[in-house]
C-alpha cells in the first residue's frame, strides 16, 4: 500500500501581501541553483532541506529545531517558482513566488508573498515573513557574490 500524501495546505487568499527584490552580481543560473536546490540552501540559509524548490512537491525546510513544510505548486526553470506554506502563527497558508530576471551578469531576484487576512494577527504575521525574506535576500546575495555565510 502506497503512503498517503498529506492534504493540500489551505489558503484563505486574504488581501495582505508584500514584495521585495534585490540585484545580485552573479549569473542567473547560479542564483537559481542557490535559491532552489536544497543542498545549496543548507550552505547559507537553512540547516536541513529535504528536497528542491524547482519542481512541484513537498519539501521540509529546517533551521535548527524549527521546521516548515512547503508545497511547491509550480516552477519555470530559471524564471520562477511558486510555493505555499503555513504562515507564522496562522492556521492557513500563504503563497510565495520567487522571480528571477537576468541583465548581463546580474540577476534581479524578487520575492512576493500574499494571502494573509486583513486583521492584526495577519498583518503581524506578514511583517514577520517580510523580515525573514529580507534576511534571506541578504544571505543569498552575500553567498552568491562573495561566498560569505551570514547566518550566526
């Protein structure tokens, strides 16, 4: 008997969201690999990743004793990946999109996350995620450009 896959994560598709972006002086294929391959994520951002974010499926991201499951919904090679995960201190999922665009030897890496309810708890959760993604972008840039790991 095959193992049952977990049910899809419930999204409420609330109106609260944000986006952020950063230019990275590194070729797009390198940035794509660093941002979507679990083995690379573990070098500068996570402490353990169960898979890759470049194809549909479930992946567990871990930071020490904290873990989050993500459900990759779609991916367009070296262009974008879309996943959902349970929002911080919420019982519903938000949707995250990583987008990449090349300009010469530079890559514009963008992150958009949306789906929080417009209430104090939803807004607080969205700000928590925005801070986390800001850390991610700084870590990605430092690692891609200089091979420097910023995590403590």
